[in-house]
C-alpha cells in the first residue's frame, strides 16, 4: 500500500464477530469527499436539525413493567462491569460509531458506571455445579449518560434487527431513573435525531435554540 502526502488514513476493523480477535488494518482513502466513517475525524456533520431535549426526571414513566416484559423474552437491562469495557467498546465501534465506543469507555470509568446494556442470555446453556459457569450474554443495545457533559444522556443504540421491541425505551428509562437516583432533577438528551422517540418514551421536550449545542468541535489530527 503506497501512502502519499495528502492521503487520509482510516483504521478499518476486521474480524467483526464478537469473541474473535479484531485485526485493525489501514485503508487508504485519497482525499475522500464522503468520509468512510462519518465521525472518524471527530467532527460532526449532519443535514438534519440535531437539537437538545429536556426531560423532567421527577415525572418519568415506570420502567419496571418494560423490564419484566423483556425479561420474559430472555433480555436483561443491566449496568456493564468495567471488565466488560473492551467487548462493549468493540461492539459499539462495529455497529455504530467510533465516538460512541469512546463514550462507552468514558462511561465505564465513571462511578457508578454511567451506562446500561441490553443483553440476551444464550438459551442453549446447560447449568453445572460450577458457580462461574454462567450462560453467555449477547449484546443487543447500549445507552450512556454523563459522558459529553454532566446531566446529559447519550449515546444510545440498539442492534438492527432487534429494534421496535421496547429495548431502546428500556435502556433510556433505566439511564434516566439512575440519573434521578444520583440527584439530578432534569436530564438533557444531547444532539437528538429522533425527537419523537424521546418525546414519546420519556416526555422529553425540545430545548429552543439548542442546535448545535455543545457539539461544536472540528478537531483533526492533521490537514
Ligand atoms: C433510536 C433507537 C435506539 C430506538 O431503539 P428501539 O429498541 O427500536 O426502541 P423501542 O423499541 O423502545 O421503540 C419505541 C418506539 O419508538 C419508535 N422509534 C424508534 N426509533 C425511532 C426514531 N428514530 N424516531 C421516532 N420514533 C422511533 C418505535 O417505532 C417505537 O414505536 P411504537 O412503540 O409505536 O412501536 C434505535 O432505533 C437505534 O438504535 N437507532 C440508531 C441509533 C440512534 O439513532 N440512536 C439515537 C441517537 S439520538
């Protein structure tokens, strides 16, 4: 691979399945008009309005009926453990964006961990007497808060093919209830593309003149 001055080098992750080793390779892109990874150079571009929204944490819907319904389908919403950081970050990197993977890593540094994940327990597990012989849990979604700013929710994502089953709402409400327990009165949903989703799920309202909010950076490593 010949690299010339002015080329932009973007790391590509291969070996995509969870549990396999991830082999980073370099792909040469000669001055691309459209970035391969839209967020790869740490700036944000969008052609739709991306506003912030406000949520009253003292008037949240109960999350427990949703958690029970998901449980009955073998899905659990829980906080990740710091030791699960690598698996979570790689999964988010593969399914969503690099900055969201970094956001998860930041969330796992917080105490308490400011992140919830949705996991599906493998049904083919045969229990044994070994207390550490637990069923594998497959990631299907994540949500973070207190990453870009204190009191701010985001990012969040649910795996394609698992959307529309209440997982996103459960992750959102789990985070918002945790924020309330930690002493916040209101939460800000940062840089929202799906206003209706947050309005319906948590009663969020648009904050006037909040676009582009705090997401203004255009940091690049080189020109
Ligand atoms: C947004 C997202 C997390 C929702 O997750 P989900 O598991 O599908 O959410 P739910 O199943 O709880 O959906 C609840 C409702 O919101 C609706 N909804 C989902 N995504 C929506 C969107 N982008 N805009 C408006 N409504 C949406 C669903 O249709 C559903 O409606 P219903 O109850 O009438 O059927 C998921 O679509 C996703 O990962 N999107 C890509 C990443 C993303 O956009 N993250 C948020 C950035 S602001």
